[in-house]
């Protein structure tokens, strides 16, 4: 178990990837490595879904969105 106990599963990998895509200049190779790292973590920890802190579960129904 992680030291803090409260950290989200694969949070460090997800945050690193998000920060990578915001950097300028964009380093596609670095971001691709981070994507693979996140994918490996997700598979190892059997993650099904991610959510943001405070985010309520939302149904993803195409008909519920209005143009």
C-alpha cells in the first residue's frame, strides 16, 4: 500500500501525463512513454474508471446532452 494511503490509484502516472501534454514544446515521445506507464499501472491495479476529487458520478447518455 502507498505511504499516504489516501492517494488515488495511478494518480502520479495520470498527473505526469496530463502535465506532459500541456508543456511547450510538446514532447510526443515523452508523453507516449508516460501514456504507456499509465496504461501499465491501470492494467496492474485493474482500474475501471477515473474520477476527479469532488466529481459526482455522471451518466453518459448521448441524448442527455443538448446542442
